């Protein structure tokens, strides 16, 4: 699929609030594509743990006390999501450590690939990747029996406004940062969509289900574009 390739390195920065009209994408259901609940919850739990670790690192190296405070608060919200997923696994009689362990190698590699070259790239990575993956796993867990509560937890905001403000402040001080973050935001998409796709069966059954995944990924891309637009970046 075209989304899995790397995008070109051309970059453009627009003032915040003057992005393109949001893409209108018809919502696509995942009802008949839902994977094993323990597998998807284990993957979601370990991803949240990875986002928590990334936010904690960003907080520890933040340049101001205000940034440290806001990123630490965001990390706490993400850890709460992780804890909620663990509780959901427990309620289903699963061994949460075992459910996560089958995903650790692939997810650890993923977080290595999306780690930025500096603090601002790390912040952008947290904002873009957690947003896309929370969208996806929020939807897919919502299709599980009794999954509405955990879906709402995964989909809840975890300090994105503070991260957007920190990135916007950085770009206002260094105009060259915007071009770099635009390119970085594009490069994150392929690996993150592959991570989302890995939560679904291979191949999807029935075979027609594979064709149904494509518009779901298109929808995730549209949401990613809106996040780029919030920063005045061209996706």
C-alpha cells in the first residue's frame, strides 16, 4: 500500500489555524475484522507502556519547569491507560504479562525506529504516533464484547494540547524547526501504520476483509493529517 512507503523530504510550514479543510472520510467499521481480544489488549497495553516511557524521558530532559510539569502529567495519564488495559486483561482471566510479552520485541523495535534526533522530534513522535495508535486501538477494542469502557480509556486525551503548545513554541523560536518536524511527521506514518496493521489477523478472514482494511488506514491517515495541520505542517 502506498501509505507504507517513505514520503518525500519536501516540507512546508503554514501558520497554525490556517490548515487545509479537513478531509472527509467515511467511518469504516471493524466489526468483522476484530482479532483475538487478549492479543489486541496485550499489544495495546505494551504500546501504552512505551508511550509512557517516551514521555518520561522527554520530561526528564525538558528545558523548562513548565514543560517538565506538563509532560509528567501527560505521562501519568498514559500510565493510567496502561493500568486500565491491564485491569481489563485481568477481568478476562488473562495473564497480563504473558499477553504483553509476545509483543515486546516488535514494539521495542518500533519505538527505536520512531525515536527522534532531539527533544522536539521526540515530542512530535509522541504526539503523532500515540494519536494514531490510540485512534486505531480505541476503535478496535470498541468492537470487543464489553469493550466500550476500555475503548473510551484508550481514546481519551493524554495531554496533547500541552505537547502541541510546546512544539509551537519551539517553532516560533526556530523557523527551521518547522521544516524538520514536517519531514519527521511524514516519516513516522509508515512504521506506525504497520504497527497498527499488525494487530489484525494475517490474512484477514474473509479475504474481502483485506480490501476493507485499506479505507481504515486511509481514515487513520486523515486523522494524522489533521494533527499535522494543528501544527501548521504539511502532511
